[in-house]
C-alpha cells in the first residue's frame, strides 16, 4: 500500500515568520532596525495578535529578533551568540573537554592559513600586521600589570588583550574571503578559552617573547604566498606535548585550562 505525500501546510504564524525572516535575510531589514509594533503587524498581515506573538516567538527562537521591554522589537545584530551558546550547551551535555575544541583548532587553522596565504590582498596583510602589533603591545602591558599585581589594571588589560587578539584573528579569517571560514572562525574564538598560565621560574620576558614569536609566525605564514608551506608552518606551531594535552582533556569545555608556566614554556622551547 502506498500513500500520496500530502505535504505540510504552513500555519499563519509560520507564514508571518517566514515573511519577516526573508526581509531580514535579504537585507531589507538590518540588525538594530525596529520592527513595527504588534498592532501595526496585525494590520499589515491581517491576522490576530495571537498569530503575531507566535510568529515573534519563532523569530526569537531563531535568533533573528529580540524584544526589549518598554522599547519594542528589534532585528538582532547577529545570530552568532545564540548559535555558539547552543553549541556549547550541546558540547557540555556530551561531557566535551577543552581538548575537543583545541584539537578542532589543530585541524582548522592550518587550512585557514593555507587559504589566506594565497587569497589575502596586500592591504589585508597590512591590516593583519597592524593588528598583530596592537595585540602584542597590549599583551606586554598585561604582563607588566600582572607584575605590579594591581587587580583593576590586570582586569582591564586582560579584557583589552582578548579584544585585540580577536580582532587579529578575525582579520586573518577575512583574508580567506570565505564566509564559512569567517563564521566558524568566530565561533571557534568564542568556544576556545584562553589558557591560564601559572607563575613560572623563568623570566616573564620568555612569555612575552613566546607570544611575539607566535604572532610573527602567523604573519609569516600568510606572507609565504604558498598554501602548503603556510599549512605546514601553522601545524608545527599547534603541536602539543602529552602533558599539555592531558591537562586540556581534564578541563571541561568552556573553562580555561590551567597550565604550569614551566610546562607551557617547555612544550614550545623547541620552536623558538
């Protein structure tokens, strides 16, 4: 016995949701734009307020619309935060570790640099260099703040260094001219937490030099203009010894791996 596929008939809320969604995706409505009020939407669509409210709930669930009490409904600037939160929740439910994210980075970044090395314009490379310099400057200021043990200064410089690093990496992702790479790269930046490096018997200068070394290699990889060489260079940088991997495997996803300073430096000493 066979049955004819009768299809799925859209409900009124689904049709209203679909219409508004298309306006957002087409660029007719942009992030931050104010949507008409519920009574206005009722009149425009010729439906009841209950239908409009159901449609709005659907749009909110998709991260397309946000409601600010007392102000109205707005088009969301980005769905990225909602997507990242959902992904993090899923990973935590599966008992994922920080290593799951870092291992993905091991696979992802070499290919990112491979594409960027042959796709970046000279202007884009200059932007990467400038952002690299800006990040290193703030990072070194963070090291100095930690030496002075002034909590407020440490908090401020830590936030600034995170922001500058994100700006640097976003500029590298943009060098690929691949929308999927840019999107997944931004998600990765949100999921991958910075490592907490404990005090080391070595001079803080070593930590500063190691960060300058890595950023310098990132820039060098793009300037190679050779996808294979760029990928190989970044793959070498992302090598971790067993002690580092073990720490990250024991750290739940979404938390910062706590790595002894000597362990961190010894893991990379062969690269310097």
